[in-house]
């Protein structure tokens, strides 16, 4: 029975064991197992490709690799050695023959294959990506840097890779690469290009287009980046990044603060004659406020003006009995574009602008003027608006709105902030880079050899600098509505 002994056993009562029954605590001789010695590999196994210069990865094509297709290729491959020359623990040569087991593993965005014999010796190794200094995979480095340069973020790209069941760079690795290699390289490249642009514009009358963008919507934004582009060359000449802490934690005035910093800096370096913005309620009259003495003309973006007008007409058309305005919305907005393009003065604009109130009623000649279109024939195929009807009165209220007409002269230079796709990418990349710089200032400088990786990053940025195409529409804050009074910058 099992369990504890009820009473202690006496030594005298134990059985005597003879010499022939003696048990020695020595194991009998056994042959050693055929285990490979540690770190024994064939001397002919190739080393991974090394990145020696920028062109080794920048100018090389890459593709998505499926594991099944890779295994199909590796199965029919013939190794240079048809026998394993690894050494067993007995000192004998393994001498195992094919077929060898192929072990395929993933690391980051790469796949590696290893041929192993029946005794566990590694015969051959292959990696799908070249490696950089300190063993970093080239694909991991390029993906991490280009996520930043293209204005994307890790979360969205990582989710895409997850849906496609592809290997992805570890998040910690991504942020390490960004902080160690990207921030300084982007900053250095930006300062170099910006200095060249400023030098080319000195001594000329400069017209700039400015727009602000927060890092998140609503009133909880932490950062605002204000980007300024020169009109003729379409070059970005300044980017101001404002932290909410600089505005007493008030995110609503970050764009105003960024605008002030931008104009203060550019007015010292260049001869600013005009600046075009959206109708932000806090940047309405900079030419009458603190910048009055500089003689800078303030223009408003045509695209935002037309968008604001369309919103007013759409809202009026939702009122019962005024839905006919929706049929005329496009024509009214097009008329606004034509008036701003044609008119030279505010008076000339008003003479053309009021014509829309007569035209929609099928009246093309009136006491103070006439329409400038040709013969309409049988009409436009639309229902005419009855004069003095509810819909017509609503349209007249919009056309003759005092607040609308107060700043209408700022549209007459017909400025359109048709920013390029490249600008948006660089603006987002610079915003993220500057944000990372601000965060790194609190953590101290990181040590490491960054020269080769920085060179690769700048070369990649330069290769993509000419790839942007112009976008048809600008982006930024919508035109301000509903404020009681316009505020000057003072």
C-alpha cells in the first residue's frame, strides 16, 4: 500500500545484499545520439546579399511572394552539394543524401528558407531580401520609411497587410526606424530644398497660397500644420507646425497662430504682395490688421467661395416650396465663377452678379443691364422661377447678402489653391516628422550610425519628388459662416 510508513524501520531488519547483487550508479556504455554539433553549417552556404550602396535597393524591383509558389520552386532546385558534410558528435561525417527538408519561415516582410538534413544539419540558407548594416532587412527599412514619406500611418498599412495575410514590420521596429533614421533625414532634405526655393524667389513679387490642417477633426486636435505654396512654381516654401500647448490648449486658434508665424517669417525673407487663404473666421482681414503696413493683398480661395455659395443655396432649397432652387444650383455657382473671372472691380462684379436674379425668371434684359449669353432658343430645358415667388425671394436674399458682398472683392483675382498631391504627401510627412522631433526632444538624442540609412532615405525622397500629379481641388477649412463679426489680425 502506498502512503507514509506507520513506524520507523530498523536497519538491522533490512535484507543483506551480496556483492553479486551490488548495484553501481554507473550507466552502461551507450553510443552517442546523432545530434548535430552547435553552429555547424556547410562552408559553401551563401551569405545574404548585402546592401552596399543606394542603388542596391532603390532601383531594384520588388514583388509580393507567396509561400506555396516559393516552396514549389525550392522543391525542384538542386543544391551544389548532394550530400551533407556536417559532422556528427561521433566525429563522423553525416553523409545524408537528398531529399532534404525545407523549412520556410517569415521575419518582418521577408521569407527565409533553410535546407536541413535528416540529422538536423543546416546545409543551405536563403533570404528573400538583402540585408543592410547590422542585419536590418532592406524591405523592412524601405517600408517603414516610405510609410512616413507617403503620408500614411502604420495602423492603416498594418491592417492592409493583415487582410492580405502578409508579413509586416513590427510596430516597435517601425517607430525605431522613424525616430532613428527618418526624422533627421527629412528635416535636412526639407531645409536644403526650402533654402533653394527662398533664394530663387528673392527680389520678386511673391504670391503665396496657404492652408492649415489639424491632425484630427473636431476641437480636440493636438497639432496644426500650416503649409504655404508659391503660386507660379507650386513649391512649398514654408511649413509651420503649432502645438496646442502654444495656444494655451485652445485648438481653435492654432491655425491663426500658424498663419501669423508664416507671414512673419516670409515677410522678412521675401517680398510678399498677396496671400490666398480660405475664409477662416480668424484670418479674414490680415491686410487691415497687423499687416496693414506691409501692403499685402488678401485673396480668398475661389473653390471654397463656390462651395460656400452652393451650401447656402442647398440649404434654402430644403425649405418647403423652394426645391426648384436645386435645379438652378449648378448654374448659379457657375455664374459666380464667371463673374469673378470676368470682373476687375467690385462694382463690375455686382453689375454682372445681380443678373442671375433676372435670368432665372427668364428675364434677360432689365433697366441696368442685360445677360451676356447668346440666344437660348427654346430655353434651357429647366423650369423658370416665378418672379417674387418664395423661391425667388430666397435667392435674392442669398445674392444680396451683405456679409457675402462685404468680402466678395477678395475673389476677383481668381485664386484657386489647386494644391498638388505631392504637396499633401510632403505636408503630412513633414507634420509627422516634426511631431516626432518634438517628441524626441523630451527623450534625448539617440546614438547610432545613421549615415548610410539617411542617404538611402534622402535618395528615395528625391526619386519620388517628381512623381506628383496636380489635384483638381484644394483642401482646408470650409468658409466661415454664422459668426457675428469678422475679426482682424491684431
